[in-house]
């Protein structure tokens, strides 16, 4: 037995080394997530997991697009009222997008709002071309800004984060960028926490599910492509303390919000006891890992989980307690409006509630407008989005009298009057063949018990016209366009 002990010890030691190696390599083998929460003011790290592991940023790239654009506004190179034109390149971007046609003009202000709330890829390109001249020119400005901020693990190829091998960042770098937006652009920070926007008749809620649900939530942005999983940079403020949470690689839009809420909860709860825990330093001092970013494509979009490369996650936010979503949702709303965080409220329960009521901010095409001009523009955009099926229904309804009228065939060979093509169907049938048999020109049914002895006068024939003046009107859809697909 004594002879076997050294062998057993060696085997046990080898086994421990093997397990440790597997743990270190876990992000490459099993589903990976990167988590980070820091203090916005000091940059102090409160929790970090895989925070310096390279990652595909997806639409979190739009945070840098906004930063570079707003820096140009602050420096006076452009203004929020500057008009930009949608190019064919911008219009051709993949969803999520607002869908403006090439040649459409939009202000910097409206483009930013649409990009950050709806995560519109086309608006990101509009801003890039307007500020940097081209996608490549703007990407160079993005990379220059990243270097100046100390985002050593970040490189950009495009302004919207659509799949590209060279588009890389990390949780560490994204926290640095979020802090820069707060500190460098305080007058424009409202762009990252708009609850919803309205374009015409369509309202789009912010894809960041924490806004309007999590007490104190005040930013930032979501992102998703198949290779990255669901990403989120979020911030919240309580008792004067603001925290930034970064979640990369979550399995769904719901889960990224739950993870962020958990990080923020722990950050706020442990803030008073932070001196008891070992210091993790500041976000700038986290040591980068030299590796390739994990590719989660098969896990996110493989097999039955096929998804488009879009931030739009239709998965409903569900409560962990079956049958309790309604009451928990009401409770979450009451606590949200009170500005409190219930200690027993789970993040999933809180996120199951509808967002706090808010008035959507209108966005529109064309130059900056206010007052009556803004109302007229919003009304015009709404009119453009009139659904086609409504006009088709009215057209079908207009044809019904022809199908039910037994006298229709009798008037097919009649020579219409010069302006009859513009008259409703009922008028054409009543006025056809004025010299024909009396039955073709009878007065309305109300007088049908008295046989007509003379052909009806033309005026009598067109009396029913006012009742059907729109029956054959030109369909509304010939003057309207369908709502742009996002």
C-alpha cells in the first residue's frame, strides 16, 4: 500500500492539473460569457469574468459611432441640425434598419435617435458617410478615438457592427467607452437612454429592456450577431452612485438584461462593504488576454435556433414563478415608480413588467422642425404608412354593387357620356342608354310602384350619385407607400 501512495499522489496531481487546464480553457469549450461591472466615476472594478477576453461587439459598435459623431458636434464640425442623405450603400444594409430610401434626407439628431433606439444599421452608415466621408474614413476615426481612450483590444471595420473579422472589442474596452460618453459628452448623454421613438404610426421601444423597468436604469446599448451572442452595456444610478455593467455572449435578449440586472444589484448591494473584498483595481488596469474571440454562431444560430443578425429579440420576458407574472409585473411597476429596489424581486420578475409609461420621441425625415411644422411632418409620415389592405378593402366594397345589380349586363354596350369614366358605378348604370326602355332609367325604388311612362331625365338619373361618390374612387394605395420594413 505504501508503494502505491506515491503513484496515487502523482495521478491525483495530474488530474488536478488537467481539471485546472480545462477550467482555464472553458470559454473556448463551453458557452462563453463575459461579465463586468464598474463604478462610472472612478472606474473601480466590482466584478469581472472574462472581462479582457476579445469579443465581437455587434451593434455595441454604434456606441463608438455615436461618440465620434457627437464629438464632431461638440467641436463644431457639424451640428445636430445638419442634413445627411441616405446613400444606396446605407439603404442596402441588413436589418435592423429604419428603411429610408436612397436620397432621403435626415438630420444628425434624428439619425442618432433612430440608430441608438432601434439599432438601425442604415442610420449608422448615414452618420459614418456624413461625418467621415465614407465607411472606411469613419472607421479610421473610430479606431483613432479608441486608441486615445485606451481601448487597446478594440478595432473597427464598420460603424454598425455587422459581421466582420476585424471588428473586435472586449468588456473592458466597452466599459471604458461608456465612461467616456458619460464624462466627455454629458450634454448629449440623453441619446443613450431614450425609452422609445415614433416614426409615423410606428412606435419602437428601446431594445435595452432595463430602461423603464429596472430602477435607476439610464443607458446604454444592445448588440447581437450570431458570432457574439446577445450583448449589452447598461448603466444605472442609485443614491448618487452610478454603475456600468457589460454583458457579452448571453443566450437571449432576455438573459442579457437579467445578467445586467444581477450585476447591478450585486454592485449596489456590495458598495458599502467593498472594503471587505480584495481590490480588483480599475478597468483601465485590467490585463488584456491575447486570444481569438469566441465564435458562438453554431450555438446562437445553428440548427433550430436560426436567427437574423439583428438586435431585435422577440423572446418575451418571462417570470421564474409560473402563474405569477401579472402580480410580479404590477409589483415591479410600483417599485419602479417609487424608485426603490425590492430585495425579494428577482430580475426576471422585474423585467416581466411592461416598461414605465413614456411619450415616444418623434423622429422624421427632412430638416429640423418645431411646433406646427413638426406636427405636419409627423402627420405626413403617418399618411405615407397607411396600410395597403385598407385601400384594397374599399376597392372590393366598391365593386359589390356591380356584382349584385341584375341590370349591369344590360348597360355593358351603352355608350358612356364623355365624363362617365369619372363617375361612380351606380351613376354610370343609371345614366346609360337614356333612350332605352323605361326600366333602365327608373327612379329610385321608393317610386317603383308607379310605372314610368317617359324616359327619366338625366338629372333624375344621377340623383343617387351623392350616396356613392367614393365607390369607384382612385384607391388610396396609389398615392401612399407601405411602412418601411425594419
